C-alpha cells in the first residue's frame, strides 16, 4: 500500500508541468501552524474483538525550519515540523458484554515535508509516546499504559490556502501495534 501511494505521488509530480516551470516555494513557512482532524482504521489487538468507533485523532504541528535547500525545479523547498497527536478509539470486550476499553494515544511527532506538486504537501516522519488503555463499564481491571512509536508517511492536498484533505499511513513498532495503519481527514493551515 505504501509503495502504491509513493508511486502515485511520483507520477503526479511528473505530469504537472507547472511544478517544473515555475518552481514551488516554502511548502510550510517557518513558524506556521497546521492542524489535522482524521478518522482512521481502528488498530488491531487480539484482546479487544470489536471496535465500536473508528480511531478519531487530532494532530498539530509547528514548522521549525523551512526552505532548507534550493531544489532547482522545485524551488526553495523542504521543511521540518514538531508536533503532537491525540487519538481515541473504543473497543468492546466481547460481543456479549458492555464492558470495554477506551484507548487514548498521546504522541510527539516530527516530520520532513517536501512539495513535488503545487498544493500537495508530502511528508514522512517518526512518532513516539504512550497509549493509555482505560476500562469502561463494569470491567474489573485497572488502567494500563504502554509505549507507542514508529514511522509514518502522509500527504495533504490544499484546496485553498488554509483548507485541504489529508491521508496518513503509519506503523507502530511496539508489541501492541496501537497506531492506525491508515487514516483520512482534513488539514487546516494557519
């Protein structure tokens, strides 16, 4: 799936003549703030059979460096951001019980951004943080906290200067795999 996304993004860059003639400048201006709202596929876990909702997440990042190098036909390009991620998902313990678990995912993230095509922000980075599993209903176990970390890639396509759509793909490298493998949503640039 990741290879398909990369191939599609590469093809788009070659078919867009404007990107080759005019150059692209500062995909993410230094000091800019971006906010994202996403809905993702619930992370899979053998202990929790039924997800009762998609993974809902909110992420924000601040651009700390921009225009890192002159990329010739792509203009002054390349940006680095630092940010946060909060995701939430609910699972039922089994089909016959109201007991369940609420997963809260709190992460620190950093990514490198590059714009191959006007309005298309392509990025990749790393995340790390914690998952907090809290019982719901009459469950008889305590809250559990576990490490979460790994790589992610994504892209944002801006329809206007401040609003666009985004898609992200990630992989939690910890033993529980609690980060959504695919998420789609909205991007806001301030």
